[in-house]
């Protein structure tokens, strides 16, 4: 897709938070992606970045539990930050994917309410 085709880009971050903020976010801004949300699983917040420009974004809001995130492109949609993402319960031994699947898909599973 082209940047104009992307209405909202969402990064779900825990161990990748530094990379998402320092490497990806400026690249998305330079590309002209209108809005980026970084769901910070460590702090249980949603960072809303808007107004893209050549060094990143001109506007940043941090939303916390109890706040509602509303994408610019979909003004009738509201996402409750409290329920945005929760860690899925661990799988029982019989339900574990094979080693090749764990490597490809990741070991930690997240359930996202977006």
C-alpha cells in the first residue's frame, strides 16, 4: 500500500518499544502516514502520533486506562485504552505449537481488542 492508503498504523510494543519509537516512527512520519498508535504494553498506554513531517510527528498524546482512543479517519470509532491489549493466558502443554511455529509466530501470544 501507499502511505495515503494507510488510515491508521498500529504498533504493539513491549520489547520493541525503543525500535518502534526511534526507528519506525520517524520513517512513518517521513512517509506521510497520517496517524500511528504505539500500544505500550509495559506502561499500559497508547501513544497517539499525528501530524507527520520529515523528522517524525508534530503531535503526540499519551492515553491511559479510562481514556478513549479515536482514530482521525474513523471519528465514530472509540477504543477503550483499558481493554486495548491484554496478555493471553499461557497454553497448556498439549496446546503448545511445534518449535518451528513458535519461532515463526513468536512465543508470547497477545489478544488485542482493536
